[in-house]
C-alpha cells in the first residue's frame, strides 16, 4: 500500500519561484525524512516543515492526502 502527498518546497525569493511537486507516492508508514531523501532535499536546507499547517519533525509519519510545505532557512537581512 502507498500514500500520496502534495509537497511544496519554498525557495528564497531571489531564486526562481516555488517548486511544487504534485502527489508524491510513498510507502505506507513513510516519514518526512524519507520524503526529503526521495526528493533529494539536503537537511541543510530544512528550517521548518509543516504538515497540514502544523510544524512537524523529520520522524513524523505521513498519511494519505497530507499537504507538506518545506521551508528553507532565512539568511541575510536588510
């Protein structure tokens, strides 16, 4: 069995636009860590991850139809 999730990876505004992945298929019981590994997103670029609007950790188990936003760290200022 598998679950399908929708993922949005927010880039810094100066780099292109947001990347959106539609309906990523994962094995049942997959965690956020497994998702970011599958997407090839380095943990260096992870600041916050929200699932259905709530902040979650890398070991959170995903469910079918979850909506995930991966937020990069903010740098700089001014």
